[in-house]
């Protein structure tokens, strides 16, 4: 799963530098987002953060758990804080693009820190 994710993001990099169109099937991008969240993130986020895929309907609620970051499928009580297509979410996780966000800026900053490569 991770190799697909890497290939998709690097394909975007190459397509963008060549000025060409880029696309990935929404279900593939949603699986890449899921794998990134489940495998690549650790630490505390400092609140609850909801990510929602506009094209597949997938949602992930991230919150602080007793043993670190807790990820649940589906939306928690608050409305989505970060919403975009699955491909847009994936590119955001890899810090290739910015997305609109309707929550506390410090929560987004902390989430971006968790996504940053070590």
C-alpha cells in the first residue's frame, strides 16, 4: 500500500513539473490517505481533527489517545475540519498543496508537523 502511495505522489510531482494533467482514481487515493494516517503518523495532535473525502465519502477522526494518536473511521461530533477530494487530501498530507481549513490554526499546524517527514 505504501509503494502505491509513493508512486502516486511522485507521479504528481513529475506531471506538475512537465505541465501535464494528473489524476488518480478516488478509491486509490482514499486508500493511500488511509494508509498514511494509519502507518505514517504518531504523536499527539492536541485536539480532535476530522478529515473528509468529498469524492468517496470516507472520513477519519484523529484525536489524542492514551497511547498516542488515535484514528477512527468516520466523522466524530464536530463537522469536518479538512475536506477535499481524496487526491487533494493525499497531496496535502505529503505537503504538496494547501487546502482550506475551518478550525483552530494551531491544530492544523500541529497536524502538519505530524505529517512532515522526519
